[in-house]
C-alpha cells in the first residue's frame, strides 16, 4: 500500500514538472509577443505623434521661417 502511494506521488511529480515546463514556455511566448507588439505597433504610433506636427508645420508654411 505504501509503495503504491509513493509510485503515485512520483508520477504526479513528473506530471507537475512537465506542466511547469510548458507553462514557462507559454509565459515566454506571451512576453515576446508583448515586446514585439510594442516594437511594431506602439513605437510607430509614437513616431507618428512626433512627425505629424513637423509635417503639418511644413505644409502650412510655418516651417519655412
């Protein structure tokens, strides 16, 4: 009886370790997805917020002074 319980505990430990590894992979995937979305979406928006006033000034003639 005791050996059976120990075997079940070892099996559970192996399964928990595999679940932990897969969760860590998912966490890394989500982290890199977040970083790439910042790089390819948010940073260009910030660039547009900086460049649009400059181009607006050029188009209206204020940038010619």
